């Protein structure tokens, strides 16, 4: 790679942590919150629709200020997590925002104590009705709110409880150092070694990952136990029936729907994951695949690397082929400094899209090293970015990260780029390698994330009876991995500490099923797009993306003839993965016959 990879410019927020506007915005936020409480506390029931509208605008104004401050502090930190000044700045901003927001805690409590008739009266005003989605979401939590003093205490204590444990986890993870053949690596670099064509290199990297995680196992176990207990305490006080119920409420999805999804996916472990890994074991020339070889490149794969410019062109071309409108949105990310691309020491591993302010553009973070998977990761995160841009008109309050739909645009973005790359391939072996890589990713998304979900359920349920030991967490992990991956993947003690590197377990419990939810969602949509049964599919798809935080799933999927309340919906999504495995089996036989 010879081209220069861009880094993001956060000056749309602030010029740096010394920017004088930061202190000014903090003071504005503090003052406006105090003024808000003085104006509205104890008075909501007597407000006219016009007065209530002003209250909503005041909330919106404060939300933007807080999002700008908190978003900047976080984005500034994640590319330099070894910079103590950046980390301290982030913590300082979080503490101030938490402290300053307390006077406004009364609002949701007082609002949810109002009769439905009063809210309906306000909604007769057209301008108030613009905020109906935010109002609906606020009412969801009506039965789970506590008294104002308790809610205030929970907010204040979060800095030294849940948020503190997450901070310790992230800082510890970012500082871990792995050594392979005398050379030191961070986790992002090590993960690339596990994609190396050399099996010995992959084995060394896989065992080193587990070794370092084992060395830190006691601390990670303690942190996880505290995260689980902290969540359990709050869940119990609020009246949530199961550990996953609070997450489901946030997603506005029924417990039963998630349970059906999880059970449906688990039913297909054998005919999807095990069938695929049986093929892959054959291609790798082994009876069973080592755990760290699940994502290994095939021996006959073309070890092509891509420059940053080439990756951008591939992704944008595919987006444009699908929809010129989508392309127009996507290209803005490359004409502005909205993406941080190169891996650096101290930079958080992985990739993400972050849009702190719903009515302004988001930022993408990558760790691009030029592999084929990096091209698809760019497509994935760009999908998130375009999804955000399509929702800007919805307003700061109405917009909400609904995790079950938040991954739809990203996974669909990957799908259209994958299909574009596949159509360009003429060689059967190259096709097989590309499809196999995609199926591996889909299994990681649809199957493995549900195995993660069952790990979480078991861990949180056992935590009710006391701290869960490191050895027990490792045992649960091994059992769920063996069950989901099948008999052709060797899940040994050399991978039993890998659970502690799944960040979502710590900073967003029960997020993981959202990936499987979105994968089945996208697979179903994609099959509809290929059927030709829906006219102007691309335009309807973009319109759907603009409403994912607003409408119920049955409404946004109705134009595509899909019903997410039916088990058949999940079966339909999983069937796409099965069809790709069918294609792999056909290509394998064809290549063997021609050999």
C-alpha cells in the first residue's frame, strides 16, 4: 500500500482538548439544565401544547451539547488510548456531564406519571407530533422507572460502577501486548496474524492470544462479575424479569421474538456451521480445524492485498451499481476527513461508526491493512455511515440506536460489495475462496453471535447465585463454542479464555444477538431484491433505512412482503447461508473433477 491513508479531523466538534469552547459548552449545558429544572419541575401537567413543545426543544438543545462534548472526548481518546491526557480528558468530560445532567432526571419520571389523555392532547399539536417517536420510546420505560432520588443516585454512581468497570476493561485491553517469534503486537495486529496463510503462524498467534488473556484472566473475570452484578442489581430494582429483558425493551423488541430467533439459529448449527467447517477442514487438509483457523485463508487462495484507494473504489463502485443515491451519500465520507483508517499503537482495535449527534455527520474508525476482509469491513462501516445520514432529518430526539436494526445497513453494504466482487471473478477457485470467506463471516455473524448470546445468558443467570469463577466462565465458553461450531472444529483449552476479548459482554450486555438479528434481516431482504418481486427495491430500501429507529419492524418490512413476527422470517434469512454452502459444494466437486 503506497497511498496515504486518511485520519479523521474532529475540528467539526472542537479544535482539540484545549479548545476554549469546551469549557463554555460545559457551562452552557450546566446552566441550561438547571434552568430547565426550575422552569418545568412539578409543572408538566399544567403545560399547554406550545409550552410542552418548548420543553422538548430545550431538551434537544442540551442533548446536542452533551453529545458534542461526550462524542469528541471519546473519539479523541480511541485513537490514542495510551495517551494519559486524552484518557483523563474523556473521564473528566464524562464526570461533568453526569453531574450536570442530574437536575433534569425528574422529567421522564414526571412525564410518565401523566395520564395518556394529557399526552394525546399535546400530540394534537402538529409540531409536538414531530416528536411522537421519542415520546413513544419514553413511555416504554414507564413501568420500570424508580423514584427520582434513586434515579439520580444511579446516574451518579454509574461513574464508579458500570462505567468505571468498562473503562478499566477497555484500558486494560488496549494495553495488552502479544509476542510472536520475538516480535510484539497489539490485538489488531495479532488478529491479522491469525489470517496468515502459514498454519504455524496462525497457531502461534492463536495460542499467544489465549496465553495473554489467561495471564489477565483473574482481572477480566473480576471485572465481568462486577459488570454482571451491577446490571443484576439495577434490573431487579426496575422489575425486569430476565437479564436480557432491559436490552430488549431498549430495542423495542419482545422477549419472545429474541427467543425465537435464538432457538431458530441454534436449530441450524449443524446444517450450516458444521457442514461448512467439514468442507473447510478438507480444504485445509486436516480432520479438524483448530479454533484459530476458523477464519484462515484457504491454501489455494490468491493472497491479494489492496491499497486504500483500490478498496475505496471497489466499495464505491458497488454502492453506485446498487443505487446512485446511496453512492452520493457514501462519497462524502472520502471527500471530508470523516474516517480514521491506519492502525496505530494505542488505537482501539476493530472498526466502528460513531455518530454522537444525530443531526450531523458521523465518523468511521478502521484498522486497514489491505486484506480482502478489510475491503468488506470498509463496506460495513460505510453502510453504518450512510444509514446515519439517511436519518438526519428525523431530529436529535427521535433518532435512537436500535441495535437490532442498526446493523442492517452495514451488513447489506457488505453484501452488495461481496456480490460485486464475486461477479468479477471468473476463476472457480477464486470464486470458491471468496464465497467461503463470506460464509465464514456470515457464520461469525448469524451463528457465533447467538452462541455468544447463550454464553451471556448462562453467565448472568449463574451470577445470581454468586461470583462465577474464571474456570466456570471458561467452561461455559467452551461448551457454547463446541455446540455452535460442530465436530469439525477443535475447541480446546488453548481457546478457553477468548470470551474475555468479546468487548460487548462488558460494555453493552446482550448486544450480540443484534448481529444475528440483522444478518437474517439482511439475508431476507437481499433474497427479495434478487427475486424481482418488489419494484424500485433500492429506493424502498433507502426509505426503510430512514425509518429504522421510528417504525415497528412489521411496518418497515411490509413493502417487501416480510413478516418478522413469523419464525419463517428467520428461516428465510438462514437459508441464504445454506444456499452459499450448496454452491461451495458444487464448486468443490467441479474443481476436483477438473483436477
